[in-house]
């Protein structure tokens, strides 16, 4: 058996994150399949996996930075304390930060806060290289308490109950980190088995809580980190049995935890700890899930909590020290984003449209995992456009400056759309190959996917405008492709450095007008450059001009351009949208 740490140090943080990711990877489909609360959108396992994946990447980056500075440039040895490696405080903070910026969904956001709560204790002493069983007990306690505080309306029978039970069990355990971790795991298993008796939605579906199931897998990885052993099956729920099938195959080095499906569940009535006012998966639930990172101070976040609590449900706000992850379910996605803008600077905005008759319908009321007939998945470059696309019913993927989405992220968006037929809008010529790879993967999973080669978000807007889910799929795709193809696109941006262009040499700070991806105009003024671009585009004709303004565009540019179009071109209409932090100062579409 490989040597395992007896204390919690930086290499143990690294090992735990890796084992947790592996455990969630193997349990992902099972957890997705039992996701019925707060909405039955079948993505809890995937969200937890992606959250921990981000934590792993951040921890690995910290270790890589230290290893690059090792003696003679040689990598430092993995597990076991070593001079020159990151401290426990550094590794713990990296884990928490990675989970915070990568948190997905309700359960992923809560898990991020659990890890942050642990990190606050583990990183309290900057000079300490490790902590012992007592330190781990304190970390688990603070994690459970801080996660509960982050949820606007805590509900028993969820991951919060499992986390609290794990902390309670750990508090009563005396010994090293392995002893404390095993006690926490066993307490979590017992609490997980009890969740159907606490939450009516779980009891009706005959399953345990999906988020809690994921946390049990993470705690099993913690046991393995300190003992080198995988914990075995634990207790069963009152009035029923739980299949102890585990997450891997017999003989594999994986923790065995209570299975998700409960047998012999009791009558269909709320458990003693369930909240009658808590949001549940009802047909009248909100239409959108909105998630974003937010740079804001504590006072502004306090006001934001009150605002979002009045707009929707499933509100979770986690983080601190100026950076927060906000999660809420609402009917008005735009209002939720606007509330973030008022509080500070929101970015990495993710807006998911819950399919009608899907996410807010319980398992008892519909066939399991029923898909919508058709959905649109679109890559969008800004906050405002994300809200606009989502209000049109699209599932959005953010395109951040200098960080294009990978095929895996597009594939996950197709899965989140949960439809038999999907229209994919990459909205960027450089994303076509990536989108094609994601489409091919989705087809292998039985989803019919059509990729429309949109090269700009304004072409995507045109395609969405003619989208009709009620007509035949081929006809809808042809109409959307035709509308996108008939839309010429341009953008106005600022040059970052001196370079050669198709319009000549530009200097850093010059205003560039790009038509169909090529630099056509080099100017000094945003409005004047935009007018020149519009004139060149409209010289070939057009009926509608679409302007999408970025946050850094001059306030007066839209009025000047509207007036210019109205005075210079008869029968040409202009529509203006706010795109937010979209990279370009201005996106232009002419159709």
C-alpha cells in the first residue's frame, strides 16, 4: 500500500481533489439520473464534476508554479511534504478559488462554499505546513455552517443536511485525520439514507438527494486520501433499504457508498424537517437558471440577496473577499443579471432555460428523463446577449475574451438543453471545428444536432428570429441558416498593438472597423468609424440594422448611428441591444 499522509498538508489537498474528481466522474450519470430537487433537470452529477474539475485545475496550477521553481528547474516530488512546494494555506485557497469560479448549478455552488469554508480554517495559519484531526474537525464544521448560511432558504433532506451530519459526526471523533474523515463519511451516509423521509419530492421519486449523494462521494475520497482504503457500505434508511452498489466495479479502487435509489419508501407526505415554503419542482417554477461570478463588496451583495430573493427561488450566494458566485432560478433572467450589474461587475454569466414540462415536473408526474423536442444552443460573447438569447429560449455558452469554449463545454450545453433535436449556433468562425466536434459527440449520444455556421452573434440573432420549434426540424434549420446567411456582420473594436491589416498599418489605440472578419476601416473615433462601416455595408442594400453595444462603447454612439441610418437610408430600420462585456465596442448586423 502506498504511503498516505497522517496529517492534512498541501499534497493531501491535491490528492483529495484528484480522488474526488475521479469518484464524481464514475458516479456522475447515477447522480444525474436521481436529480429531482430543486428542479429535475438531470445535471447535478455533471455540475458537481465540473465544479471539482475547476478546483483540481487551480490546485494543479499552484503546484506547477512551485515545481517550475524547483532546484535546477526539476519537478518537485508529488505526495508528502517537500521544501519549495505550496503551503497548506496556498493549496486550500487554490482549491476553494477554483471551485468558486467553476461552480455549476445549485449543488455545485453549495459544494464550492463547503470547500471555501474548509479552506478558511485550513488557511488560518499561514505558517503551518499541516493540520491534524482537530483541524479537520473544525474545517468540516465551518464548511457545513457557512454553506447553510449561503442558502437563502435552507431545506432539510438536501446536501445541507448531509454536510451538517458529516460535521456532527466528525466533531465527536477523536484521532488522526483518517479517523475524523471516516467518521464524517459514515455520518454523511446515514444522513443521505434519511433524505427521502425529509423531503417529499425524494420520497415520491424513490431516490436519495442527488447533491448529498455527490458529497458522500467527495467524503469517501477524503477517507481514501488519509487511509489509502475505500470505505464500505453504511446504514440504510428507516422503513426501507438502500442498495450498496458503490460507484465502481467490484475490486476497483473506488469507494462504495449507498446507492441512489431507495426501496420500500414510506407514504407520500413531507418529512418532519422539510420546509413548507421551500421551492420544489412544480410546474409553476421559474423558467431560467442564472449563474454568474460577481466582483462586489459585502454591502452590495447583501442588497443583491434581497433583490434576487424577491425575483425567484433556489438562491445561493457564495464567496467573499470581493468575489462571489451567484445562483438563482427566476422567470426574468435579464432582471437577475441587471441586479448583478447594480451590485458590482458580473461576468461568466450562464443562463439556462428550463424546458417546459421538463425541469419543473416531478418524476411521479412524467416519464423519467423525458426530453424536449427541440432546443437551440448558442455561444454568446456578452452578458446582455446571454440574457437576450435565453429569453428567446436558447441555452447559452459564454465566450470570454481570449478564452473560447472547448468542445466539452459545448457538449455539456447540448446535454443541459435536454432535447431530441438541437440547433447549434457557434457565432464565431474560429469555433466551427470545435462546435462540429461537440455536435458529432452529441450525435453519438442519440441527439439530432444541426450546426449552423454563424460567424457572429448578430447572425445568431437573425437565426433565432425565424426559429419555429413547431415546424419540421429540417425546415427550421433551413430557415435559420438562410436568415443567418443573409445577415452581413461587422464589428468596431480598438487595436491593442501595432500590426499589419488589410486596410493598412494600425497603431495601438486605433479604432478598427471589421467587415466579415477583415479590417476595412482604421480610424480615430468610434462613431465616425462605425458610420463608415455602416455606409459600406448598406451600399449593397439592407432592410434592418442591428447594433449590439459593448460596455465600453460611447453612450452617444447608438443615437448618432440611428439618426445616420434614418436620414441617409429610406425604409431601413434600426434595433439596438446592450451586449455587456462582449469584447468588441460594437457589433453590427445588416439584413
